[in-house]
C-alpha cells in the first residue's frame, strides 16, 4: 500500500509530515521540535526523577522524540533505554530529508542517522547513554508485558478523532499494567475521555499548558496497581 506523504516546514523551522488521506500532521504546524520538547521532554523526561529511565513511545513516526531524548540523555549523562513501536515505519527516502539534524545542535545529525539506520526489533546502543529498540508491530496486538517496566510513556499516536482504536480503555490499561509506580504518562491530547480512561487505569491526572497553538496537554503519574 502506497501512502502519500508531504513534507511541511513548521513555524519553528523544523519539518513535519502531512498525510493528505488522513488529513493529519505528524506534529504541530506551530513548531514540530517546539511541540515535542514541550510535551515529551520538558513535561515527561525532565519531570522524572529516575536516574536511568526506561521510556516507551507509542508512535515512532519521524524519530524526533527519540532524537530529542537521546540528546537530553547525553547532556544529563542519564543511561536511557527507549522502546518505541510503529506499525508503518517511514521509508528512508522520507526520513533523510527531515532537517532535525541541521536545526538541532551537534551531535543531532549523527544521532538521528544512527537512530534510523539501526535495525528494527533489536535493542541497539546508539551512544554511551542511549539504547533504543524500534519495534515494528501493531500496538493493539503487541504483548508489551515482555518489555521492562516503563518509567515514562510518550503517547504520540495520531489523535483520538483520527485513530480512536489507539485511545481505548483496553489499550491504555495494557500500557498502565507495564508502567512502574510513579511512572509518567505524557500526551499532547487533552481530551476528557482520555483523561478519564487514564484515571481509571491508576494515573493521577493533571492538565498542563499545551505547546504553541494548543491550550492544554495531559500528564499522569501512576499511583495505583490494577488487579
């Protein structure tokens, strides 16, 4: 199946991708890097007190969140293990045209190439402080219990209106079961149904100011064990 993909330059100068058939962007048009840093790095990674975090990302996409996390891990000397799942990986001819390695400081270009060139479905060392396992699979059917418990979850699937099956109580509950106590769940979505589902899964939820162009986002802290 051929999926039409268009490259778009966002307000902060960084690229995102647009899927005309879905009428959906991979990131905010108000700044791809700005959004990812705000939602996943600042509200997620930097909010965690875990010294050597295990991160789970729903939706590898362009690899931007992984790149920003690798850069932050190098900066703060935190050994980070990063699991990310993607049902439809982008082709290399698409990812090589993305400008993240140019607009972000060194060693962004090298790390971005390493992240994309590394093999799928195996845990690979990208740098002394960053390991990544890119999983080519459907999150709906993938058994995440085989992975180490998560300290941070980046939930970066397409929106609930576009991919409702990615935001169900069942799927969010499956992720919650593999989340450590005090684990952090962050997502750009502030939808009430998402917040209520995560509360039912044992997360203490809060609304935070969103990135440019979006009023709010969600962050949850895992407090309760599900039985």
